[in-house]
C-alpha cells in the first residue's frame, strides 16, 4: 500500500513541482493517480490520505518551495545548536533530528514525535538565550507580556473546546445512533444522527456521511423501516458533504450508491443523479473500480443489464485479480440468464477469498446457484446466510425448500414448522408453490 501511495505522490509532485497542490490534499492526488491494484488489498487501502513519507507529503501539498522552507527550519535549528557550544547536547539533538527524519520517511506525522520536535526547538532556543545572557548579550526578545499570555491561553482553550469537545459530543450522538439501529429503533437513531450533524465540528462532513449511509442502507435492506422523507433527508446530508469537499472522489461515488438505494422513491430522478455523480467521480479518479461497480448497479436498476455487464468488463480489464469484479460480473450474468458464466465468475470470486458483506449476499447467490442446478452448494450458502442472520425467515423458507428437493425431508419439515410459528404461509402470495411440499411432508400449514 505504501508503494502505491508513494507512486501516486510522486506523479502528483511532477504535475505541480513548484507550488504543489495548495489547499487540495494528498487524497486528491491519490484519487487522480489511483492504482487499481489497491483493491487487491482491501477497500480500506483505496482511501489513502497520507503518503507515509513526509518529504513527498510536503512536495505534493506545498511543492518545492514549502519543502525547502521546511528543511530550512531544521537547518536553522542545527545552526543554533552549533552555537550553543555544548558538544554533548549537540550530539543528542543531531541524533534526535536524524531519528525524526528516518521515522517520518515511513509514517505520517503523529502527536508524539511532533510534541518532541517542539520540545527540542524550545530547548535549543532557551539554551541559546541563556548562553547570550551569560555572555552579557541579552536575547533579542523581551520578557513575555502577562496580558498577551492570558489572551493566547484563552484562544488556545477556545480552540480546544471547539475542535475537540464539540467533535466528541458529535461522536457520542453518532455512536448512539448506530446503537439504536442495532436495537431496531430507527426513529431514535435518526434523531441522534440529526443531533450529531447539527453540532459544529471540523469533521461534521464525516458525521453526515455516516448518517446518510446508515439510513439509506436501512431503507434499502429493510423496506418499511425508514420513511421516504427520512431517507431523502439523510441523502441530502451527504450532498452537503459533497459540496463541502467537491474534489474528493469518494463523496461522489458514495452518492451513486445512496441514490441507487433510494431510487425506488423516484427512479427517473435519482438514477439520473447517480449517473451524474459517477461521471464526476470518474473524472476525479479515472481507474477506481468502486465507481464502476456502483454505476453498473445503476444501469441494472434502469433495466439495462447489458450496459451494466459492459461496465463490469472494463472493471475486470483494470485488474482481474480483484474478487469483487468477478463477483459483481457473475451476479449480472445470472440476472441476464447466463447461468454458466454467472456460476463460474462467482466461484472465482469465492475461490479468491471474497468475504460476504452481509447475509443478503450468500442468500442471493444461493438462489442463483439453485436455479443453475447447483443445489447442494446453494444449501451451503443458505446455511451461511443463517449463521450471519439466524432470524431471517426468507432464508429459512428457501433452505427448507432446498432440503425438500434434495430429499432431506426431516430437515425440510423442521424448518417449515419453525417458520410457521411466526409466519402464516396461507397469507403468502406464493402459498400455491409451497402447498404441494406441505402435503408431501404431511404438514397442515
């Protein structure tokens, strides 16, 4: 991952060698020069915002001028250390600076080394002033003004409150929101999210992302749990995050997924918006597979599975070693009736170690495998889905049917009876399909 990030950073520096990218951060450069190999590692590795190399970071953000100024600061520090006239401290501080440089070549700046750096800066400056006073040459600076010290302390404490404690409050409400979703209390969860996003914080845009993602997913996977108005309002929060950070490709392709998930409210409007966001995301990050995955889903929701397959073919061409590319291509092949290709591609993804994102995935794949004649493998996938979500009635019903058709009648009877405790089969629109099984099993359901 670090080599991929360093490669992107170097290309970004060559683009703007003198002044760098200014207010645009390293993540923008990483997006522009995104390497499709990153997804072989994990989705987490596709969102680098640090190059793990301080020299490249300054070269990218500030260009050669800022980087030279940064190194000049250390040059001045070494110059003042030499003037201290203390050989022991000179060796200690030079060694500390070298250790700092070596560490920063492999990790990004953190609070520990940064505090130590300023400690050494203060120590050297204090030692230099003390030496001048001993020699009868007062330091250039006068005594510290008490009123100025009080003012600066108030400013510092105010910044600590606004930058830290407000963020902590928003984090707490976001945590409570997720907890309430787990407890099946969507209205309370949404209220907590709204409270979190109403609190000013330099990270408010990130809380908005969490809010939009959680509500839209709940709306999509649990019909009736979230109202249309609540879903649209949550996605609007993500639109605000996008507007606050328009150069981050993630914000745009995240919206593609969100628009897909709530598209049932107004398909024409939201699917068109999904395509528009995918176009912007690909302009910012041309080789990012996630955008193609989401855009393929948009095309599928529009009823154009052939176009979706073409998009996924391009994704496979970017890097055939990414399991998700095979997985999504296989699902769409199944959807278009090409069961042979669908089965082969999904099996490739599974053999490459792709993990299930949620229990819906093995349940859906099981249905496709059963339709393709691989019913024994389908049973295994239904069992996997049940392990992930033991209370899912739909999985239990389909598993019972699969057991029935493979001759495992006792297991089929057991699962049908278990489902019947909380589900009235006679009220199901598919009752006519289940009735012959019930009669064969001697069940009065």
